[in-house]
C-alpha cells in the first residue's frame, strides 16, 4: 500500500488505517477492541471516530488506572492512589451531571478503599515494581509490528518471578470478568510479547449496589495458545491490510468492513445510529469527533 495514495483518500494523516502497511504498528487495542463487527472497527479504527460524549465507564476506568499507576510508581503510596483518581475524575467532570459524577466518585473511592485494604500491604511486602504503563512492541512473524501497553509488571522479591498485572473494574460480575479475560486473547498477547512474565494476573475491582469485592486470578498460556493467537493475529493484520488497500482503490467499505448487525449491537455500540450511513472519509457525523492520535 502506498502511503501517499492513501493520504489522498484520507486527508488527515492521523487515520488509524494509515498505520497498516507492512512493518508498521499494529496495536493490541487496534486489533481487538472492536472484534465483533468489522463496520465498528472501520468507523472506530480506520475513520478514527468516537462519540463526543463517551460512555461513563471510559473516564471512570481511566481514573482508576491512573490511580493504580500512581500507587505503584510512587512507592506503593495509598494516598496518591485516591488523589490521582479524584484529580482524573475532576478532569472529566463536564461529561456527567452532578449526581452521576458524585455517585461515580463515591463508587471509585469505595472500590479503591476495598482494594487497598486487601492488596496494598500485601503488594508492598511481596513485590518490587518492574514497570508501569509501558508501551511494548514486538514483531509478528508476518512483519507487522505488534504494540501493547501493560498496566504493570511486578517481580516477586523472593522468587524473582515476574507477573503481568491488568486492572479490570466492573459492575457486572467478578466471575464473568475473570472468564472474559481467561477466554480472550489479551493475556495471550501480553505473555507472548513480554516473555519474562510467567502469568497474567487479572486484578478485578467490583462494585454493584452495596457489594464491593476485589479478586485476583492468574492466567497462564501454553505454546499452543500462543501459536493459535499468532495465527489469528497474522490473519487479522493481513485481512486489514488487504481491506484497506482495496478501500483505498475505491472498494466499498461496506463490503470490506461489513456490518455484523446482531449480538454486539446490544452492548451500547456507539455507532448504532450511523453505521448504515455511507460516511465520506473527510466527514465527521454530528455527535462524533475525530480521535486524537
Ligand atoms: S450497531 Fe451493530 S452493526 Fe452497527 S457498528 Fe455497531 S456492532 Fe456493528
């Protein structure tokens, strides 16, 4: 694919699809965030559209993650966890009405308190921090460069064994969140990409109504799991490269990135009002904005 000719089709260089030439970056989120519907993938990752008002759980999840990062990178500092969470939520204040905002802050603080009581001292005694929120990249066998960002890597002080930790906040169910991680490709991708770790630990913070819970589960992968992941990832990158090239040459985006109207539409798909429309690449539909790169 020629980058130049692609730019003619996509006047802003920031379009995600611009990155899909051989040897270019292919992020974990890029490939797996919208796996159920190619049309959603096209709108989100190729045209780079996102709703002006994202669902509440985006800024909320970000605030929890930023709090966790502060906790680990500032010497297991519990106060930093809470203040960083609050500061991050304050930045997205405009997205919520006052009642909803106060409820989210209260929910987050309750989750954090529960988590701190259960894990903060344990982690301080058990682990040393190897890294937090670091972008990694690694070559796929088909020459695409795969990128992924790990929440944190912790090393057991006694055994010297390293673990990848990933924070999940949920109102759904601890068990379902664990099984989603167990069955999905994220753990496989990260364990393939960061070979020094022996396991992927899903660190779950749950709150619904008055019930608060925190649980951790270790996920390990076999060589066969890794091989299966690589095969499907290479297949996806090849498909996307070819589809992008076809669209660049005038192919119909509906054909190369088809709708999957069904199961995944139910989960508050932000594109449900526009996904049947033919959207010119330079056009930003009302209620949407172009993602910053
Ligand atoms: S509403 Fe359904 S068909 Fe449309 S983009 Fe979303 S998941 Fe795909």
